[in-house]
C-alpha cells in the first residue's frame, strides 16, 4: 500500500425491506481526523458506531458522512389523529345542541384537515436492528470507495513528490560543485579589496592572507548542510515508498522534513560567498515549497 491522499468522494446505496438508503462520504484536508455526520431523524443511534468504524479506516482528514433514507416503499399507513377527532366530536356535539340540522356525514368529517394523518408502519425491534445493520454494511462499502479514491490520488501525489526529491538531489550536487570554488572566490575577493586599500594600509603578509582565507572558507563551508539535506531527502524517499501492506500515516512526518529542508536551504544561502551558490539555495527553497504544498494533502 502506498501513499493516501486526504481528499475523495464515494457513494453507496441499497434497499432493505422497502426502505432505500444512500450514503455519501466526502473527505478534505485536515490536521487530524474530523468526522461530521448528517443523519435523518431516528437514526442518531448510528453515530457512535460509524465514528468507530471511520477511526479504524482513516487516520487524517475532515470526513463528512451523509445518510438519506427513502421509506416510500415500506408501506405507509393512514391513522386517525385521536386528539383532533376528540376536538371535532366536541364541536359537533355543541353545534347539534344549538342548530337543528341533520348530523354530519362521515365522509365529510374525514375531509377535515388533520383528522387523517399518514404514518410509517411500526417496526419491530428485530426489523429495526436488521435495517441498521444493512445501513452500516453500506457505510463500509462507502468507506471502501472513499479509501480507494484517496489511495489513487495518493499514488499520483507520490509520483510528483518523487520527482521533486530527484530535483532536490540534483540541486545538492550542483551546490556542492559551486561550494568547492568558494575558497578561490574568497581569495580573489580579498586580494581585490587589499589592492583597493594598498595606499592606505601596510603590505599584507601572504601567510596572514592565507589564514584569513582559510578562516572565511571554513565559515562559508556548506558541506555539512548539504550532507544533512541529502539525509532528509533519503528519509522523505523512504516515507513516500512504504513497505507493502503498510498503513502508516506519513503526512505529518513529511511536513516536519519540509521544515528541515528549509532550515538547511536558509543556512546555505546565509553562508554563500558568491551569487551562484545563493541562486542554487533560492532554487532549493522554491522546490521545497512546492514539495510542502503537495504534502499538505497526504494522510
């Protein structure tokens, strides 16, 4: 199993004993695992179970779960609203006392708004549990679809990240070659400065000049930063190519490595003694930022 993205969408639907159901699962970026539920009335009891199932399946991401039920095929029932019927009977009795008229017909009374109401057929405990179990099985199907989409997107991101790490490795090689010429550049710069001041300062001893150049070259040495940067690149390569079957969430580790990339790039720029090495350091920072943007979507 490779990388997994935090964005995706899945839909699962089915039917049980005349009741249709539809699950929709949406996922976007998040620092942790954030689960939001939209359940129809009477289904709130499912929330704790679906949260447990989601936590077993995913590590990070803001996941919104939406359940829709269609009971039109389960058999609706007409019933009398006893409260309305009682009020209506009381009114009819009062009118009969006051007005000498024939009693109202039954069909007329049934047309009074509120006398007849449509209700759903009552479910037994066993029927209710069977429906909920079927709905939760459908949720697992939606989770599988969401995970598959996230993994597909993660595979694409992994390829992009791999290419960016190759670019960083190449920039490290170029930076190393540029850094190798820094002592010569420092010597030339120092000699040029001394030549400018020749009339106002005494002659500089060649040995002292060599010592100054060696001191400045040591301060400008970026080999240690480049070695650390290469080590961080190798660690990132291992994270985006996990062993088969691994389900580790690596997004936060990659985010930490991005911080280390930037730290080394900043130090290289600050130690640079020539424009070429500075340019390479800035280019490293640019690629690191592109890498960081992609890792924000990794689970």
